[in-house]
């Protein structure tokens, strides 16, 4: 039997279902909403309610777009190079790359990474659409911008195999050691990529 009112308990359980939110954090979030003006809770509730009706996926790049759009502005923008495509796992990876202000090509979101342990195979990702797009847009360079994890490396390798007969240059984001990290604490994938991407002095 819960010592908390059912409405509060329901909110804690709902918040606790979010990734990375444990029971104690869920309780803190719920109590924060309870003790503050209800305008904050209402704004949060409105945002959640409108989420699915206000967001869609670009039919070309699979990036997140407003529901009333069909194509991402990052693709339709005439100043972007459609022949250069950065391949990312998830839509929010685009945000990170765009913050650099260095990339003027377009994107292709896979919708995840190959992960047999999670039951995710290549056929569940947007790889077939990528191959079709390379032909349609006469893509000349594909930049594999997947994570430096086992799943990211496996996905990148699979894509390379699928594109081996295409007249495209395939590159990979350079991997290095973060500033301030000692070698003894670096993982093997990061160290391998750092060695591969070493530069002459």
C-alpha cells in the first residue's frame, strides 16, 4: 500500500519509465512539479501531448521535422551539398554535428545501429534507402559518423560492404583521445582509432 497519493505515485512511475531516470530521480522530478506553480506542470503536459502530432520524419533523410513538412530543410536548402552525406545513427546526432558549423553536406539517419543482442538487424535500419539515395542524388562522398562502439563499428563495416560497388568515397570521422584523458583509461576502440588517425609532426 502506497503512502503517497495515487496521482503522485502515477507520475513517479511514469517519470521512472524514462531512460536514465531511476526511482529517486523520478521522485525528485515529481516533487518539483508538485511544489511549484501548476503552470510548469501544464506546460510540460502540453508539450508531451503535442509531441507525436507535431513531429515527423523526413522522407529523404529520416531527420526529425515539423509535421507539416515533408522534407528536412537541411536537405532542401540549396546551399547544402547533396552529394556529400553524413550517416548518423539517431536524429539527435545531427544536432551535434551542426553545432560545429563545419559541415555543409546533408545527412542520413539510420534509426539505430546493428545490434543482434537487441534484435536489431540491418534490415530494420534505413540502409536500403541510403543505397537508393546514393544513386538518385549522385552522391560522391559518404561520411560514416556512427559511434565508436562495437555496434557503431559493426554498422559502419556493414554499410561499407553494401557500398563497395558504388562510385563513392567512404570516409570515417577521425577518432582521437579526449583532452585530459590518460592512456591507461582510454578504451581499446578509441586507442585504435587514435593510432589510425595519427598525424605527422
